[in-house]
C-alpha cells in the first residue's frame, strides 16, 4: 500500500500528470451537492427538503411502482384528492407525454405567474409562500401553469431555478429514475409557475415522461430561457448555400 504522505501519482508520466483531474467526493452537505451534477438523488428530497434549501411550492413525492416478475410492472401516478396532490389541492386539467432521445435535453422553460391586480409581485409571493404557506386555497392554479412530472423510462437530471420577484434565487439539481428502474428514486415533481425548469436524459436509454398541467396548453405561457440546445444551428455553409438567390 502506498505511503499516504507520498504523491500517489508519481508513477505516471508528465503528460498524464499534467492532464490528470480527480473528483472531490468529500462534501456530504446537501446544499453543496444540489449545485453539482449527479450528486443528489430524488429519494433524498422526497424524504423532506430542508426549509432553507427548498424552492417554495416545489414538491418531490414518492410513487408506487409494482414490478410483476417476468411480466413487467404497474405504476401509479397519483390519485385525485389524495396524498400530496390532494393536500395542496392541485389536480391537472391536461395530461401529456413526451419522449427525449438519449443524450438530449429540454429547457429551460418557465411559465408566467399570475399576479392579482393592486398587489406587487413581491407582496403576493410573500403572502403565498412565506406568510401563509399552508393555505393552499390561495394558489391560483387555474390562472397559471403548474407542472406535475412523472418519468416512466430512463434517467432524468432535473434543474430548477426560482426566478420569482422577491424570492431567494434558489437552485435544485437532482436525479430521477424512471419506473423501469424501480426504487426510491421513482418520484413525482411539482413545479410552480415562475420556476425555471430543464431536464436532461442522463442515461443510454430514451427518457419518457408523463406530465399534468394545472391549465391547458397555451403557447403564450411557454417562456424559454437558455434553450439553444433545443434548436441547434445548421452548419454556416448550409445557411449560406440555402440563402443563395
């Protein structure tokens, strides 16, 4: 065994030593890991997000996935009026599905939050999420788009950033596993209006998701930030040739 006081890489040549990097696994603090790629699994958040780290309104909740040996599996999304969605009074008005090929990403997307007349955004968010956060009846689900996301195949890396005026600009980055990988990382995620969100297919499988929205789809409510990855540019010489008269 090597002497810990000695350089463990001294047996490598100069080229390799100059290019060498090691990964730091020393930090076990959730606040640190939420900012890093692949360092937080959904199960850690489903167990309860510390108040000082959570994005108000974001929920990560455990799901039931029943594997049937030699046959496949059966999984529940949610039951109307029950458990987490019942508690917060949210039931989607529209359901949709999406498939992302391996190695692709979507986002960032963001939906405009509804602000009542004669009140500032800062005051409204403070009332909703800081002063009376358990009064879910105040939330205008029918006037702004909240998303509830489920993943049924593949591995997702999810990115969330709170962009609401007056709220702390908190960030969350974590891994969700699809139902085909049964375990504690099978979760549902609630994303409020005003929270930017992006997802990345993080395995060799295609990523398949099902999601519900509190309002029906409206193009005007689909804001996009730093979404160039969804619209890759064609080669410059193609564009030049295409534009020839």
